[in-house]
C-alpha cells in the first residue's frame, strides 16, 4: 500500500470517528430527553426509529451504503434511507408555514451516497424533534402529497404535526424492512428490531409467552 493510500485511509477513519463522536453526543442528549419527557410517546417513537438508523450507519461504509443491489432489489441502502430521512425533514421544514409538502423533498444525492453526511443529517433531525411539545404536535397543518398518477395536482389534506410525524415513523419502518432485505443480501448486520413494526414485536412476544 502506498503512502497516499495510507493517508486517505487515515482521513476516512478520522472523519468517521468525528461523526461517531457527534452521534454519541446527540444520542446521549436524546436519551436524557426521553427520561425527562416520558409522556411524549410519539417523540420517543420518532427518536427510536432514527437511532436505529444511526446504528445501521455505524456499521457501514460509503461503498456498501451507496451500492445498488441486484434484482429483485434494484436499489441501494442509501436510496431508501435518504427517502426516509427526507420525509422527516419535510415535517421539520413545514411546521412554521403550516404546510408539510412531501413533494418538495430535496432528493439530495449526498444523503444516499455518503454515510457521514447521512449521519450528521440524522442528528440534525433528532435535535429538532426532541424539542417538540404536546401543543406543537397538536398544531394543525396541511399535508401535500401527490397520490394520483393521472392528476398533475397533488392532494392537500388537513392534518396535524403529530399525525404527520406518526406517518413518518410508520413510513420509516416500512422502508427499513426493505433496507433489512438489502442488508441481508449484502451481508450487513442490522439492529434486531430494525424494520419490524412495534405491533409485530408485541404479537411475537405474546406468542412466545403462550
């Protein structure tokens, strides 16, 4: 291995260590917040899902994260994760205006290609969500989303911030289940609960108890 390659590997490790330190700091703050506000179950559920995402990012590098798996998947881990995170970002951006427009996602290519970038973006979302209050979650808003292939106009639905945050959690779990399959195909380990709905876990637990 030449000296230039060694330097590049060192830079990558240093960057990754810095990102991991940032995540550890944010995760600690989230756990403290969860302990202080146990009544905000929706906020806690959102945090849990995002921390699962961080745990996945801890164990993966850019090449695997951005690799498009062969058919039948024909998609990358990063592509699905970007899609998940940008829905949360839409909620955060739309709170002030009262309009959460899922069609206005940034579709940022860095978010689906660079693990460190995705890690920092996830931490930013966690920081924003931990400050949500019961009153804030109850705020009315409009949800904008294209739901028809035949109409050029998106659907506009009366909703609340909490309802849309709940949608993002369920949406994340759905895409995590697909990511889980891609990870299995690529030989990447995922957290035990990753991509499994809470109701499914409770059902499995009940069957095991029987």
